[in-house]
């Protein structure tokens, strides 16, 4: 991240651009994190862990990163080329983590449990076209998948109780909204 200082008042009328702070240089380049093997399509920040974010790329993987330690913490193969990623608003999974929804270039949707090392908990392919974006509603009641076939697929997140595992949610009934 670049930090800019305010420039001194100009002595002439030419506009002046802010100067980068001393520790940032135009000639110095440093890789902070490394791990993708294809074009990165989307990223999402974790709702409760400010240093954690997810990315998806043409490699067919979803990556979880921790910017505080500058490392990838989890990686999962999806079996399709992803285009969108979103975290649930809070803990839903059996392992106490958030759900991670991933939408694909050919209409695939996969829900992963962050608390169980990105274990898949739901898969669907309801769109003929790709998924451009995925978002959880406030309170995690619904998951919306915006598709390139001019339809928004809505999934109700149902809560099922497992023996001793706590509550978890997986998309249930699906509704289509179109223009």
C-alpha cells in the first residue's frame, strides 16, 4: 500500500502530485505474497478477521491468505474455473468458520466450510452461463448468485443440526429472479 504526503504549496500554478512516503520507491519492488498460477478474478475480505482474504483464479483454486503473516493459509481445488468469491457474514460451518461461496465461469457454484479446511459442503450448477458475483444477505439467510444469463439465483441457507457438530448452513431451495 502506498502512503502519500501532502505536497508543499506550489510556487507556480502547475498542479503537483503527492509524493510517496520515503519507504516506498518507484525503483524498489517486493513481492509480499505469492501463490497464484493463473489470472486472479475476484477477492473478498473475511467479515471477522481483518487480515484474512480469499482469492480465486484461472488455476481452478480458491486461496485463503493472511496478510499479517504474508502467507497463503489454505488452498482448495474447485474442479472449475472460478470467477467470484464471498464469505458468509459470520460463522455457519460445523468447524466454527464462515462459509466461502465460489461461482464459476460455466455456472458452477460451490460452498466451502472455512472452519474445516475448505471442505466442500454444497455444489450446484443451476446456470447455463457463468456466475459473475456471489453475495450473502445480512444474517446469512440467502445467497445470491448473479449470472451472465440475466438471472440472479437465490438460495435459502438452511440450518441443519448434526450430532454434536453444531449448526451449519447449506443452500436449500432455489428461486430465480430475472429482468
